[in-house]
């Protein structure tokens, strides 16, 4: 009996998608997806943010693959809302790279007439394969969401950013820098 109890207590808190293992994002709950999906989704209800970790097969079409990840994530996160979104890309700044394995990324905003969402993901090349880590987040409702979408300025979700950074570093084994890449540091004159 002691061995059984020890095994339960020693269970690893790690999450995985395919053969990619990572630290489960703190405060996020795993969302059930169909078994055919090549990604995992973790949702934090308090902030309406969903972290996704994707492991596409080699030779995948990024546009089609990510359209599925985003469509599925938004449907799971906001099942009561219309899924008919207008989309707008936001400039992705390569200087904002957080990992030496990061090769690309995307930021997009969407609006469905009442709900605004922000999508941000980073594509890594690690151990010879693509791994995509990002999040979908509520980006306001009503006139606030419409204005944010119309202006196309982008933004960030701090819980989404922190979870993505922690997940990426847990995959790559990189050390967190002194200042978390998500921290906003301002100096006051």
C-alpha cells in the first residue's frame, strides 16, 4: 500500500501534447479536445484566456493548421458567442523574441460584433520539429472591443504571456532571464 500511495504523490505535474512534455500552466485547466487534434488547450476562466501548445506533423500548412487551432480554441472558450469573426493582423516584432528557438510568430485581433479577441503565438524549432505555443484571449466587449479592433493596435494578455513564456522555457530548458519578457518596465523621469 505504501508503494501505491508514494506513486500517486510522486505523479508528475507535467502536461504533454504528443511527445512534447512541458510544465502545466499554473491556474489553467485542460480543455477536452477531440483525439484527432494535434494541440492541447488550457483555459483560465478568471481571465478568459486559453493557452495552446501545438505539435504539427512535418510538412504542415501553417495557415490551415493554425486556423483550426484558433477556431477550435475560440469555440471551446466562448461557446455562447458568435464564431463569425472579422480578422486583422497586427505587426509582430521579432525584437520581442523570448527564446533562441523562436523562429516566427503571429499576432491577430478579431471582432464578431460584440466580442473582441487577441491571438498571439510563437513558433519554435526545437529538436528538429515545429512547436507552437500561444494563447487566445478575451480582448473586450461592445464598443471597447470594436474600438480596439478598428485601431488595430494589438495588445497583450499578461496571464497569457506569462503562461506562454513559462511553457516555452519548460519545453526548451532555457532559464528565465532576470526580467520576465512579459514584464512591462517603465522608468519615470
